[in-house]
């Protein structure tokens, strides 16, 4: 019988106890023995993964993107297979690997057992992330979010936080460099994506997947708040065309410098300040996936 360690973040979205019990029961009758633990802290989460001694076992993380992000280094070091129960607000990583939000459907994905080697990203060779890193406006949006707003409004909390943040956005000087390209400019927002989705279903770039071994960067040039609102649909779908207001670039490494230190957040958590180096680690961990979204082409 296959074995799975299910680690639940007890602070994730409430009201799923019955659905969780049903999902676990479904896996067990499908031939997967499940040991369930609750993580008391990030350190406890890491220790549970490190101490898991079933060689052929899988680790299921039950929580949101932040919980999954906290487990990345331990999963990579131990080379454990990752599966997830999406139990957060945005669940962008779940979207990126094609895992549906209903827990019973997520359990079916685990039972089906389709596996892929997916990429991870690193900041300054020390901080792992799975979805996207932000400088500028995206950091302000995260700071506007509260636990209560996410609890009561779900993904719509991100929209409310965005409206609050854009009215006071400020531009900054930034120098971006890759092996074959560089630019010095002013921006109000910069994002580097490893996965496909961020912020409750926004697409980083129509080309981005967790299988391509690339990071996808875009930055937004200074503009008025109402122009940002008009730009929203293009940002939502990750429209690939570079315009006079959005610039996009794909690479396996990026170097970012700003005129003054700027906060860098990834997967919704503060990581460091600029200057900063980003790199991708292709095929870093094995994950159990559903119908994983693929790259799309053309402009919108």
C-alpha cells in the first residue's frame, strides 16, 4: 500500500473538516495509507517533512500558497514527491499544476498519480519560491491584505487590496539585467514568475508554465491609477505583447537593482530587499499534477 503524509495548516480556510475527512477516506479506500498531522509552525512543518521516513511515500500539503512555499526547501532537499490539498484563499499553485479546489477532486488527482518534474525559483541563492516575486505595487497589494479580508471575501480581497494600493503607487528606478539583455527604466511594479498564476488567478505570462525551466518577468511603467485600471484585463490574462506600458522578458536568471532598497516579496511573504538575484531550478521537485496548463501563443 502506498503511503502519504498529509500535513495540514490549521490556520487555512475554515469549514472544510467534513470535506477533508471525505477526501482522506477516499484515498484510503483507493489504496493510499494516510498519516495526518497538523503543523504548529513553519519550523514544525519543515521538521515533519525532514523526519518522514517512508522511502516511497508522498508528502501532501493541506494549505494555501504560503504553506506550500514554506515547505519547498525541505521538499527539494529530501527530494520528496509533493501533492496538495488546496486550502488557501488564492490557491495559485494549485491552478498552475491543474489541481481543482474541491478536496475530493484533489484527492482524485493524487489517486490518479500523474507526476511531473516542476521548476522552483530562488532569490539570492537562499529563498525558494514557487509562484511569483514582486517589487513595487505587488508588495503594496500584499500589505493591504488582511486575514479577515481573505477569510470573508476570498479572492475578491485581492481586488480590493489592488484598488487601495494603486491610488498611492510610486515609481522607482530599476536596472534589470540578464545574460543577453538589460534595461534601465522607471517602473511602478515588477514581477518575476516561476509558476503560471498569482494573485487569485492572474496569469504571469501566457507562455509561463512550471515545466519550461524559465522565469517570466514583466514590469509596468509609470502611469495614472485610472490607466492601470484600464490595463487590468491585459494583466489578468498575461497578454504577451510588450507595449509602451508593459515590458516582458523570459530568462533563466535576472539581476535586479533599484536606486533605493525596495522590499521583495514572493508567494505573499517578505524575503529580502533589492539588489537581488533570481534564478530558476528546472525539474527541481516531483509533483503530482492534474491537467497542468500549457503555454499559449499569440497576443491578446
